[in-house]
């Protein structure tokens, strides 16, 4: 936290508006999307870390400068969606250049359900008090993107985000249906309770169930051989290696 506190203190001393910090973070994430689009995964991971420093400090700076506002919250949430769209668009561009229509579709579906996860919550909370269910929220997606970039295991990461985003959307639709009709939430005891606890996600972060899900996800991403997933980057070290392989096969 020491370097982050120093950055926050500098922003407060310079009276940089938190909305400006939010905008800078999104622009930096566009740079990460460019790096992903050209297969520079490690560079993309580094840029994502920088972008998320801005994402982390904007709220802290707003608090210290007493500039919190409802528009600021709206601005932050809206630009977060642009960041998500940019990163996934970068991957769609990469896979389209590689001629991998299968992973173009996987990335496109991941984009759709990532946005729908946020939309479902926003729309539900205009009808019910709170709809914070489903495991795959934005912090989890961003951390997984970084892991995929630094380990060159983006295919596994995309499958995890896609499947759990679909589940999160279903969770939020079902939760809203139950809440609006004053129906009881699924029980969490017994064998059926274990099922609902795993697939109707209501546990908070930093709990044992959450940590178990994290371990399972990381094990899947790291232990499943990329070839099994048809990973477009599995046969080379980044985009250059894959293109070289394709040219070799053609010759």
C-alpha cells in the first residue's frame, strides 16, 4: 500500500479531479487492449496493472478531496464498461487475425455476458434493494485477464469468465424474480444446499467458499493443457510464434 498511498497523496496535493483519474485509467486500458490485439500479452498485463492503479485510487482521492458525487459514481461505472469492452475487443481482433473464428465467438460471447452481468445488477437494483449475487464480477474478470496475459493462458481464462458470467446473469435474473415475488431464497443446508451454494453465488469475498472457488479456477487455468482448449496461442510464444507455425505448415 505504500506506493499507492504516495500516489494518492500526490494526486490530492495536485488536486487532480477523481473523474480525470477515472478517464486516464480507461485510456490506459485501451493501450492494454492494443497490446492484446497484437499478441503482446506480457506488455498488456503490465499496462492493465497501471490502469487499475488509477481505478483503485480515484475513489480514495475523491474521498480525501471530498468530491464524492452521484455523477462520479455513474462516471466510474460507465467507464468501467468501456474498459471491459476494450480488452475483449482487443482479443477479438487478435483471434480474427489468426483466423480462429471459434475463439472470436468465445471472446464475443464473453464480452456480451460480461456486460450483461453488470446490466442485470443495475436493472435489478432499480426494482429491488440489492442484487449482488453471482461470482464473476468485474474485479474477478480483471484479475483473470492479468493472469491470462502474464501466463499466456488466455483461452482458459476466457472459458472461465464466459461460463461464470453466464451463471452470474442467470443468478441475478432468478434472484430478482424471487425478490419481486416475495419467494424464499434457496436453502443453504443439506446436499441441495451445497449445490445452491456453489451455483447460486451469494458468499462474500475473503470467505472460505470464495477461496475454494478461486483455487478451483486457478487450478483449471493452470493445469488444463492449452491444447485441450484449442488455445490459439498454444503452439508458439505469442502471436509471432503462431504466425510462423501457420506459414511453416502452408509451405
